[in-house]
């Protein structure tokens, strides 16, 4: 699996050697099937979003809304 993924996280594409930590084995919480190898950050991110595609899409739209319209107030 490491070779097939070119030794990099399937989401952020960062190499595991660059990260300096072993990959996480990502799996579906519904089926238990292994999906691939991820870096810790991407694996935790999916976990926090509970694999909910709608929430992830909302997060993408939220981030993009600030890239095109810079906020007047920086928090």
C-alpha cells in the first residue's frame, strides 16, 4: 500500500518520510474496510468530521468564502 501511494498521504500528498511519523491506516467506520494510508493530521481531521461528507463540504465552502472575500476583522 505504501508503494502504491508513493509513500505519501492520500489526502494531503505529503510524504511520510517528510512528516517523520508512521502512516495511519484509515478505515471506514461503517464497514471496517481499509481505505488507505493517511498522515496523522488528515486521519484525525476525517475523524473529527465523522466521515460526514456534508460537513466536510460545508467546511470547504466556509474556507473558500474567506479566500475570495477577505474579512474586515481578523480574529
